[in-house]
C-alpha cells in the first residue's frame, strides 16, 4: 500500500508552509557542547495554546512513549508511514514484519521534548526529540533522535499520525539536537 496522492500533496503543502515560516525566523547560535533548551513559545502569534494543539501534544506524548515493540506497533495508525533513518519508507505492515523478524528483540521509546507544533485547519505537523533503546541482532542500541511528524484529521475530527520521518540517532551522552528557533 502506498501513500495516496492526497496525503502526499497535504504533506508537501504543510512542509512548504513550515519552510516559509522558518525562513522568516532568526536562529540563535550556541556553543557546540551547550544543551538544547525548551522552546517556550510556538511559532504562532498567539501565546495561548489552542485546544487542538493541547490535544495533539497529548497524542504525541502517548504515541511516542512505548515500553516495548508490541506497544509501538499497537499505537501506530494503520495508514501511517515512517521514513526510517536509512531513508527507506515503512508502512505499518512493513514495521510489523520488521519487528516480528526476530532481529529486534527489545524496543522502547521515550519522549524527551516536543520542539514545535503547528495546527492548521485539517492537518498539523510537529517536531520532537525522543530516546530509543532497542536490541538489534543481539546488539544493544541507545540513541536520541529528532522526528518530524505530519498529522491529518480523521472524519471524527481527531488527529492521526500520517507520516513520520526519523533522523539518524546519536548517543545518549551526546548533546541534544540543536539549535532550535
């Protein structure tokens, strides 16, 4: 199953909008060993979080934090797609296959921080930092990564993950990804 043209068009429009907004922002600099800091203010001009943004942040916290690979798969929406650090796309079907292969014996994730959320009429995007710990072919892997996510509203008006793109991870002992606007 491949993503629909409508989904790809929506993702493309949302990313183009985000890109335009980011071009109009100034970025702060930091020394290489300085830790990332929480973004206190959204890119939007209002200082209050909307109900939809609050609900989306709760959804992200719930979906990203998982205790094992079974929970991860249970939380992944049926029609969602992930772009893995390799650049290869994976549907839920592919992720189930990968997690069931026996190569991955343990997997858990923990949300570190939501860096940005932008809610539009029928879609939203977010950028987050998370920690992952998993055993792949009997080798322990622990890393911190950035993930950009695209959400669309379902027919019942709730957001659902449609697309996620995970960066290559870095070790727990390394600086968090930064700088952030």
